[in-house]
C-alpha cells in the first residue's frame, strides 16, 4: 500500500468515526493549556534575561487588577488552585489513556472487527495504561518541550557562542532521530502487548528495515499535519487576545465583567485549538497505526517464509 493510500484511508476513517475526535480533543485541550502557560513563562524569562539586557517586564497593572479582584473574591483563589491541579493531572495522566485507546480503536475499525464501540477505547487504554505512561515519560526526554527548555535556558544564560550552536544542533538531531526510531513503539505496546524495552527495540528494527517507507510517511505527515503550527500560533495569540479583551473591558465596564469576558474569550480560543488539534491528532495516529499494521503484516509473512 502506498503512503498516499494510507493517508487517504486514515482521513476517511477520521471522518467516518466522528466520535474518535474526543480521543484527540481531550488530551489536546490539556496540552494547549499547559503550552500556554509554558510559552508565557518562556516569553517572560527571555524578556528579563541577560540575553535581552535584563529588561523589566511590567506586569504591575495586570497583576494589581487580578490580585485586587481575587482579594474581593477569595473563593476564586481556591477554585484557581483546584483548576490548576486538574489541568496538570490531565496533562500528565490523560494522554496515555486516550492514545492507547485511539490506537486500539483505529486498528479494530481498520480491520473491520464487528462489535467494537467507541467506549471500548477506554477499556483498551486502561488495560495498557501503565506501559503507555512509561512510554510517555521515556520519550519526553527527547520531546520538543524538553529540547526547547534546555535550549532556552542555555541561551538565556550563555548567549549563542559557536560551541553552543553546535551542541544544540547535535542535540536536536539526536532528539529527532530517537523520535523517528521509536515512532512505532506505542503500536507495539497496544497491538502486540509488548513491554517498554521490547516495544522500543521492535520499533527501531521495524523503522530500520522499512526506512524508505517510514521516512516518506514521516515527511508527508510533517507537510500535511499543521497541528503543531496551529497550536503554536494560537498559544502566542491567546495571551494577546486575553490581554486585549481584558484591557478593553476593564477600561470600559466593571472589573468583574471584564475579567469574566476575558476568561470566556480565552476558553473559546482554547476550545477551537483543541478541536483542530484533536482532529489532526486522530488523523496522524490513524495514519501511523495503519502503516504499522501493513509493515507488521509484511514482517510476519517474511518470518513465515523462513
């Protein structure tokens, strides 16, 4: 099966099984919220770092308004703390469940198994939860966020000497390489019930033995999938939108209404980002799962011929 056919089938499956999108929306929602906070922190850290001349980022007006509002509504502080805890727990705990369930459902629907319902994805995700959680922790060491954290921290404190550019370039290539080699690991965990070590090893072997097709799929998905671009753009736009709405309404109407409208506007944008990212996540997962099923079937046939 050609890569273009795999992409076509994956998109048809995504459109045919509308309920699958919830397995993408929910984790993307938490990822977007955490990403918003993360990039906001990076922006402020760079703004006040020696790299930009130790500038002072003035949040006095905004923080003063927020603290004054919270002081008059102390219950919001408790609500905000609880909400933050829920978001962080969702960010760390939900993706292993939804990713495992999504892979299992895509495989079942692609093989046209009868009697499979969307809620079976929760059962599949729960059954493989600990292994998927371990996998998520393992691959996070060379994830985009981890690389960005190391890069931003070193640049803020050391600048950009030539040796650092070389070191970060090597680190970037290594992180991409590991991500590429382990691209089928989650499929091995869910569909072949392998442990983390055997799943990582199996993925590396499958990638190496089918390097051409895997690389072509990776390149096509890189071009097609605009999920990361959408999330990054919206992550940078959300603070600007919230600040604009808050500033306008605070100066025009009551403080409480202004903050409330700003929160609503932010949630609307986050919701849109989560939906678009969720659809694209389901599509990309479907494409890689179908590719894995084909390559794994070919591998099994080769073993039987020996």
